């Protein structure tokens, strides 16, 4: 049996049978063993059809004894059925439930798929307000300085930050399911699950379980193999920290490195810090989807300096496709929310050269699903990974790694 309608029907039947079994016990003080056996058979058939993990083991003796253990087993089975229904929502072929985190993630997706925007927002708001004052104040203070995800001011009734989260979760749960289905390893799934737990349940411990303490940001050496022919494009070079991490990870194995930085004083520091390295090209330019002029607010030494339509200092913008004529092998982007436009501006290099990609996806609530979708559209066949190097309050330093 593999017809989707049949599987959905079997799930619905099993859910109704569990409800009937509980009602039967409440009325008669005992369980109907025949119905319990039918439920177990249905769960096993669902598991075979979906190629997912087995259902929780139900002991018929627990139902014969009519004790509390039977109700606990029914509860576990109900959760498993909800996860099985979540699997039916996936829109990517070949996804197999392998780990407990897969079930947990699918339970959240299943709940989101059945909830209105108002219900999602209300749940997020209630959980946020239930946090201790210290983390609530820390989050509010952070958002006053860095407004990547919206604004938050409880004293004024401003919960735009939470509203934006709810809009993404409610409106894009299919995209988040697609992404989860297309992640290539357990660590990536655990990372996305931790992110969604932080967004949806205001869980401040989940992100700690996802933090990568092994490799430098952007350079997971189990995923990216680099050699002497590398042409690295570093968008958002800041003061050269990424290039230094590359060399610490792989040694001085490269053909050429291109460094793009938009802030004048930071650009000078970048050249000073990396001037001892051969074959490094420094470009005081922004990257986008077209050539032009944009602006930054000032010359402050901030990692969060971003391009905008107006400001105090003009910056030339280019596309990587026009600015670099040789093939590239590695593209890194951390450019404060301009990643989508920059990605469009290097589409030809991605199609033709199929470089390794390391792209920051935390500067808004859209990049996490939109950027992998864009990469897949530009050049199908990339394998996707997520790695996290941020803290536990808010999901910063989240990077999408992609490789052919």
C-alpha cells in the first residue's frame, strides 16, 4: 500500500480507533483487545508504506491488565501518528525518518499546518512572556541595536519581532519542511530543529545543542575539501578574519582570494591584516544583483554595516559575475541581509563553476528557506548543510553550506 489517500485514511482510522478505545475503557473499565490489535496492525502498515521508523511497541498485556501503562502507550502512539501525518506533508522525495529529532520536527510542522496565524502568534507570545525577565530584557536590548528580525518593546505593546516569526512559521512551513527534507546530515537536521524550537517555543536551550564546536565558521572540513587550486570569493571580509580561518583550516592552499568590504576604515584594516599573503585581491565594493551605487550610514567599525538606498557614504556595487572573470571554486557570503541579491549576481559562476557555497542565513526570517530554494533553482544538485556558531538567546551565525 503506497497510495497517499490510502495512507491518510489509515492514519485517520487509527486516530479514531484510539479515541474509541479510550471511550470504551471509560465506559466499561476495560479495553477492547480486538481494537487494540487492529490499531497496532494499522500502525505497522503505515510505517511500511512511509518507509519511516517503526511505531512505538505496544504491549497487549498492558491492555489486558487495564492499567495506566496502556494509556501511556496510546499517548505515544498518538504522537507517532501525528508525526506520520507530518511525513505526508513533505514535498521532497526520498525523505526517511531516521532519528527521534525527525519525529519531533514533524510534530511541530504538523501543528503549524493545522494552526491559524493568530493561533501561532498567540502561542509564541505566551511562551515568550513566560520567560524569566533576564532573557526577555536581553532579547529586547539586542533588538534595539540589531533590528534584523523586527522590533520589540513590551512597554509600548510592540511585538513585531514575534509577529514576523509567526508569519514565517505559518506561511512557510511547507518551505521549512522542504528544507528539512533536503538537509544532508543529522547535524543539519538537529540545527534546523533547534532554530524552529527557538522561534516557535522560545526554547533558549535548543540552540546550545546545535552549536558547532569543532570547525571554524564556514569551513566544515568534513564537507568542504580545499586544495591548491581554490579561488575563494569572500563577500563581507571585515578585517580578514574569514581568510585567516581558511588558512588555519586548510593552510596556504589556494590560487587566489578575492576580498570584498564596504566600510572604508575596515577596508584599510583588512589590507593591513592580510597584506603579507600572496595573491589576495582587495576590492572596496559592495556585491549585489546589478552594478550601481548604494550607501552605508557611516564609517563605523561594525560587522553589521549594511548597504541601503541612502546614507552618508557612497559605495560602488558590482555583480560577481561581472567583477571576476576567472572560474571560482568557493563563495562565502556574510553581508548583513544582502545575500539574496548577491546570489543572483553570481548565478553564472554558480551554474558554470559549481563552487562550494557558505552563505549566512540569519539576517532575516526568510533567508533560511529562500536561499537554498534559490540555489536549487540556479543550479540543481547541490547538497545542503546547516552549521551554527551563535549563542542561545537568538539564532545568529547560522550558515548554509552547499556543495555539488
